[in-house]
C-alpha cells in the first residue's frame, strides 16, 4: 500500500520534504499534491510544477487523495485548515506546533486524537524529548528550561520585538525574552515551536521556561535544554545550521519533518492493514 502524501506550505521545510519524497527517502509514500498557506500561493504552484504534482487549495488536499499531510505553513494555516483535514480523517505532521495550544485549535486537536486520527508532532530543531516524556510519565519532572540563541536576522520581525520596539544590537549578544512557552509562542511565533514541543512532552506551556537570545556572532541556531527531575537531570545542547531558504528555522527542523512523515506513513499503513 502506497500512502498518498500532501504538503501544506511550500517554504524551506516542505521544499526539503518534497525533495526527499522524490528521492524515495520515505518508503511507501507518494507525493500527490501541494497547497500553500493561502489558496492562491505562487510558491506552492511552482513547487508542484517542479515535482509534477497538482497544486490545490488547502481544503482540497483530502479530495486529491492525500492520506497524510505535512503542515509547514505557520500557525494561521493550522488554525484555518487542519481542523477540517482532521475532520476528514487525514493524518498530519504538524510543524507549527505552537498553534496547538491556541483555544481555537486545541479542542479540535484533542477530539481528533480521541477519534484515532494520526497526528505526529516532530521534534523540530531539538532533541531529548524522549527523556522529558520519561521523567513526566514517572511523576518526577520538576523544571524545564530552553534557551534558544539565533542571529538577529533569525529573530527579525517577531511580534514581541516590534511591539516593544526592541532593536537587536549587531555588536553584542542580548537576552531579548524570558517567560513561559505560552508567552514565547505568542511573541515569537516563527521561532519557538520547539518550545511548545518541549512543553507538550513535559510540564505544559505555562510551566516551561523559555529564554530567547540574540547573538550576532552565531552562524547557527542553538538550543540548550535543562531539565530537572527526581530521577535524573538532563542537559541537551543542539547547534544546527539555519535552513538555506529561511534563517528563522533550522535545517534540522526540515529533517525532523521527513522523519515524522515516515512515522505517520507507517501508522496509516498499520491502521489500514488492521482495520475490521
């Protein structure tokens, strides 16, 4: 059984996913359709033409035969399109994880899970989520902090910076934000989906601390995760190259989308094989 796959979003992450699908890196999966974050997306049309698949409206991904959709189009696209896809039973890989704690999406997300819809949340640009889940499951998770460091270009345009009229210096590093994961995703929606992924694995978005740091000397996206628990303390440091097409995300995030797609495809195939 080959699983029909669609892409929602045609930026750097899904460009990599399309490339890997074309190269056969995701077994038993076939790229069928690409949709942009808006119905008239030129980038989606261009990417679809490159790989000889159809460009469709986001709402038409299911009718195009897509059993799995990789979302990498931003929080607004999650809010507008994913509940409808879940309602049609379409499995999804959700890169814009921050939108899942939005009240407009959260109920539909949990309802879809309760109905058995496959929803895979990639690790994005971080690692160590398995250890955090283990400590949380054991009841001994006490404190979780993630410090994310990016170049000023990687943070530019964030609502928090614009709202507070913060100019990022080009000659020194600066901590520009400290707060909860929920606050961070509101102020830096294009930068901290990893913080929400971490929070959902552990203490939740209100009890996970986020520090965002601007450093003009860094050429990579850096995440430092500190976890304290009754059974163990964890420290995970990740330093990854930015995506060549989008400095606000990392290449590792795109790679995690490919890995998560493989997981989603396997889950869909298993359910299809074992349905009554």
